[in-house]
C-alpha cells in the first residue's frame, strides 16, 4: 500500500469553531488535504467573544477576509480591565506600536458567530470537507499517522489537531496533562428583555456578592459570582438562572421576561496543556489553554495558534520542512498563552467582593486613570505589543519578531494585499532588485513584492505575519543574511 493510499487525508482537524476553521484554511492554502470533524450538527450560536484584536484583524486582512476591507482608519476599541472601562481619550494613540497597525481597522467588533460564518465560507471555497455530527471516540498514534475512531467509523490521517475546546476529547485521549488553577466563580452572559431596566446601573457594578454589567447593547447583561463553579457546566442556561444571578449580584428584584440570544455560562478555570504536541497529535485554541473570557482573549489567542501552526504543519506535510519545525509552534505560542492566563487571573483578583480586592481595585483604577496606565493596558489587550522570540541568527532590527506593520506600497496597495494566497512575502525595495534572484530560488513558497526605493529596504514575512528578516540597507551581507533566514524558515531552495 502506498503512502497516499494508507491515509484518507493529510490532516484531520477536530472542531469547527473559529480556530479549527482558520487552521483548516491555512492548511488548505499550503496544499495539504484536510477535513474537519465536528460533533455538533449545527454551528454554535451561543454568545461568546464579541470582538477581535489587532493581530486577528490583520490575519483576516492578509487573507482578504476582513469584513469591510482593510483600508479604513483605526477603530479605537479599548475594552476593560476587571470591569474598569479604559477611556480611549487617555490612550496615547501616537505610540509607535499603535501607529504601525491601523490600516486593517485596529481592534474591531466581530461577534464569534459572525466570524465562524465568515470562515466557514472561506473553507468551503478552499474545498475543505466539514463533517458535522461526527464525534471522536478514540485515537491511536501509529508513528507515521493517526488512526481515529469516530461515531461515523474509522479515519486514517497523517496528522490530527484537536481544536475541540476546553474539554478536549483529543487532549484527553492522547494523554496530555492540563495543569492550572481551579475555578472559584460562575459567570453568565446573555441578551434579555428586562421589565424594569431602571433598577440596574449602566456599565459595570460591584458588590460583596460579585459583579455585573448592563449594556452597552440594549438588554445585554453579564454577571459573575464567587460561589464556586456550577454543578453542571453542560446544562442549558435558563432565563431563571440568569435572573437569579443578576438579582443576587445587583441586590435588586429585577425581572427578566425573555432571552434574546443563546446565553452562556462560564468559570475562571485557567489551565494550559503540558505540551501542545504529542507525536502526530497537536492542540490549538481552548484545547491547549482555557481561562476566563475577559476581553475575548480566548478567540484571539486561538486564532494566533491557528495562523502559527497552519503554515508549519502544511510545510511538514508538503515535505519541504522537517518535523522539527513543529517544535517552534509550542515554543512561540506557549509564552503568549501563559501571559493571557496571568492577565485574566489578575482580573479575578481585582474582581473579588472582599475588602482587600476592593482596595486593590481602587489602586488599579487610579493607575488606569492615567495616560501611561491606560496606554499600557490597551497595548496589551489590543495585541499591538506582541512579540515572538526568534532564533539568534535573525538580524537585529526593530521589526524582527513583530507582526508585520502596515506597509503601503507606491502602487497604492499594501503588503498585506499580496498575502491572500498564503506563503512568505519578501518585500524588495532596492533600486537594483537585489533580492529578486534570492526569492526565485524558493519558487512558489516566497512571493517577492517590489516597491522602488524606500525604508526598510527589505522585509521577509512568514505566512503567519511574523517578520523574520528586515534590513534598512540591502548589501551583499544583508542578502546573505536573508538567505540564511529563508533556509531556516522556508526550507531548502527548490
């Protein structure tokens, strides 16, 4: 039996949420055959993340998927820290990290169901098969592939990626540990009809029993109570359950008359997988890390996982990169996941209803009322300050390890406009086209974009948007350095 006959597909992704869909799309763009298995028969319409941060917006923009296009001015969404709303008027928007990332519209409102629908259309155009109503029941890593047991029969796949949420079946079956901190609260999020909305304060309010938020959209409420986790996370959330929680934390007898959206129940369970890879099985999104949903960080963290892993696993499947490239997935994404977990843990500490947390909230509130404090927090939440630690042979340039900034070209396009098909982007701004011969050696893996004479003179961008080489002057030494970096990330020239 040949290698091609032995497996049904190159990669099987478990989970058709936004992370699984985005990962499958990146794999398809790299030429891998891929399918998605999803236990739900229909897309999940429950209320979850409502917005995306800058790296996620720019990832969609590079693939031509950003709603509204990628040429609008920056949307100044700031978010909150532990319910303390960050005033956009206090942010130093001239900070270089903000100034470098505005063309894609900055952070923007994009509810998770809308993002899932957008990505579902994207994978359909790419020919990715999404098999709904199929549940994974077992798996065996055979060394050169994975045999997956499902409710619809066995699946033979070269690689398996679990994007199946915090209660990941894939993670459990492969035996990857999930250390972290246990939950101590229960939260709800819902859109409701309220008989007597005047009983509620607008925005966030705190009490010894917990906290709640009313607005900013009509009927939107969120609550959290520090009474431990719910008895059954999987049970459907009822109107009475949301009303009871809202009454307890608000200290009122507010009456809810109807649910207008599928509500969600959540906790502050915070954990990170002991490893993101075990043999031929990998994890991404909530399967690799869970935490409270403050600021929609989970959706954005998972999208970053998908973009980072997609091209790397696609390269391994295509044969031009060794399996060792996959080690950089865990190495690069784990620190960002750990930071998000600590960022949300810190907010739990501020939100508790005891006197010590109330005092801490006052101190943090004072810091966030300053220009420096608000700017710091918004840079963290928006993702503009994210960096990737890269190997030491990368050159010393301010762009290295950053997500590529907005780079406008003389023909009126942006560098991002040239990334719709995936692959590496090599921006050549030299008068003599010094990087042209270099890019040609990698054939279709590297897309060279020329732009006359400008600074930086040369920039190499990975498919996930990370800058791995840049130089303000392209001489013979710089070209040689670029070749070293190309060989590291794009494999041997074709």
